[in-house]
């Protein structure tokens, strides 16, 4: 309704109700105009409130949607967290096993390392032993070469005596042995050196004095025929006879042949080291002998 028509209507009402003064009329019109303004303001506020309400409803709807999305995200996050916790537990279990395996591996590694060190120690020990054995073998071979050369030298020096059978040269292990037939040195049952034997011993002395670094042992040997009754007062057995003959040769080599007494010795072997068969005369002749043994130089 327009304001002019409203004022007219109001005037008519007032006229019908009786006579109204102009002042009252204007006052009423002013009041009506103020009420109309208040009504318009209220309507404007109501419209604004409705818009705000719609906005709030929309925001609430959006908030509910967002809340649902957040709830879904939270659920997914919780599930993911549970998976992570399960994976972490599995990882811890694997790490525990790996730690145990690692400790076992460390123990095994330490055991193997210790075994390797022991093996290396044994290897070093064996290498040292092998080096020592090689040195000994080298020295032994050197001694053998020297003795073989000595044997050849002696054979050359006594070639005439070797041909006649009074002297023989041989090598026994490391030693060179000069075997002298007892018949050229002694009469039967005697320990006195014959003249022919003295000449041979002088020659031996001259040769031995060229090899001053060798030990000499004079060994007396007999056959197995017992000492005759007429000689038992002097020699109780072949042992005593062989020892007496060896000692007599030693004294001659020292006193006449100038052999250093510090490198010579004598031994009686009796009948116990035969080189031939005592059941035959040729064999017994070979067994009755003086062996002069030359040892290799001491290392």
C-alpha cells in the first residue's frame, strides 16, 4: 500500500471517529511513518537473518561432509597406523633374529679367525722346522760329498795295498773305513805290531795328518775262534785281544805318526761285528782285521 493512500485512509478513519485536530492528525501520521520504517528495517533484518541461516545451514552441511571425510581419513590413518605397528613388530622380530644370527656369525667368525691364526702359527712352525731340516740335509749332503771324496782319495793313496788285499776302503753311512788285514799288522795271538805293519801305519799317519778336522777311531776285530789255552793267561777272550791291538795301533799313530790324541780313540769289538762268514777260513781271515774309521768334520 502506498503512503498517500494510507494517510487518506487514516484520515477517513479519524473523521469517522469524530473530529480530530490537525496537530493530532500530523502526529498520528508521523507515528505511522515511523512504524512503517521500523517494519521495513525488521523485514530487512529478517531477510538478512534468513540469508545468514541459509549460510549457516550450508556451512553445517559442509562441516558434516568435511567431518565425514575427516572421520574416513582418521579411520584410514588408524588402519595405516595399525599396519605400520604390525610392520614395526615384524621388523623388530626380524632384527631380533638377525641380531641373534649376527651374534652367531660373530662367534663363528671369531672361531674361524682363531683357527686361521692357529693354522698360520702351525704353518710358520712347520716352515721353520722345514728350514731346519733343509739346513741339516744340506749339511748332511755336504758331509757325504766330503766323505765320498775322502774315500776316493784314500783308494788312490792305497791302490797298491788294495790290490794285494791288505787294505780295503769302504764307506759306512757317513764314515770312511780303512780296513787293515791283521796278518800284516800282528802275528797270531799277539798285540805286538810287526815291521811291515809299522811301515803301513806310518803311511796312514802321513795321509791322516792332511785331514785334521776328522775324528779317528781304531777298532779291533777278531773271528769267533776262542783264544787258545796257551794264550788265556794273557788274553781272557777275543775281546781283550781286539782291544789290546786297537790300543797298540792308537799309541803308534799318536807317538810315531804325530796324530793329535784329542781326535783319536780305540775300541775292542771282539768277534761281534763280523763282515764275512766265520764258518769258512776266508771269512775268518776277513773278520780278523783293524778298522780305522774316519768320521766327517763336526758341524
